[in-house]
C-alpha cells in the first residue's frame, strides 16, 4: 500500500486490509527517540502538553468545549464492555455495558476518579439519561464486535490506548487503539471512529501509528493501522513504514508548535 488506502466494509475488503504482504518490520532507534524529544523540547511550554490524533486532524487547534455526553461516553464504556465479553462470552452486550458502568461508579464512590471524570458525570445523571448512555455504548460495542469478528480470529481488544511521555519536554502523546490483530509475523492496530472520515483522517492515523510505536519498549512499528468508521461503512489503512512513521511524528511536532502559538496569542 502507498499512502492512504480506502475500502468499504465488505468481507473481501476486510480480508485485504488484514493481509500483510511486502511490509518489512521497522523499529524506532534510540537516536530517533532522542531527536524527536529534542524537537519537542525546543518548543516552549509553561504547562504539560497533551497531543493526540484529534489535535493533528484539527491542525493543532485545542478544543476547550469537551463535555461528557452519551456520544462521548460510548467508546469508553463500549470498549470496556467488549473486554468483559472477551473474558465472559456468556454476557450480552448490554449486560457487559452495565458492568463497565458499575466500574465507573465504583471508582467515583471510592474517590479514585478525577474531577470531571466519566464516573463522576454518570453518578449525577438521572435514570433516563443513564438509559441513553447505556444504549449508545451498547450500539458501539455491538458494531465493533461484529466488525472485529469479520477481521479474523487473531483480533482482540486493546487493553489501553498508547501513551508516551516525551523525555524532558513536558509533553504526553496519546495514540488511540481499540483492537489489535497479532500474529507471529505481524501486528495491526485497529481504530474505530464515529461519523465520517474527514480529509485529514489519514494524518490522524499516522499520528496514532507513531505514538503506538513510541509506546512500545522496543520501538516496534505495527505493520499497518486500520481506521474504521462503522456508521459510514468505510475503512482507511496505512502501512507501517518508516516514511509513514516520520510523517506522523512531524505532524505531532507541528501540533505542538501551533498549540504554543495559540497560548502566546492568548497570553498577549
């Protein structure tokens, strides 16, 4: 594959996307990590910077209007529910979502949840809104699990997103990953998103691929990343080449530069 490949969600297309041919495994070296850290350290900041694919897709623009809602909560709860289903296949999707919901409420009740966390938000909801949250998360989990089943038996839920703290740069990078297809010869990162892929969706995939590799202790780069938009019936894929990795890292650095300029304008 050269550049971003787009496919619909037919079985033939999904078989093609999960089949790795001619993609040699590559890895990040210590020198490359040091060079990237130096780039981030050269961009001033008076706060702890957090960068992800969403900021890359938005050209570094920060969004201060995030709020929990049934839509923004469904990935967290739906993914947690699917991890329950993997360990307890007898659970229905909705029962698994209720288990994930109970975990969030338990953390909030024990004081382990941060201010503004999902658990605290759920704890203050009226029952009808909780029902909407459960319905959205159940739909998310159902869509994901159905598509995962078509991607082969090697696929499994990712335990967490990828996080990488850049040495000495007060910067944390976050890479979104929902599932992994792992065989003896290859590793594929799978990411699910709502809505339609925009024109910068490929840049977001490159950023997530780069963070996933940086978070790996050995710097191993996944041979492919697949982004799936179930509601649009579309999948995008990128091969894990060194060229793709460098492009993703550059986009993250550009996002840090734009973020710094925004803070400078606000301060002025």
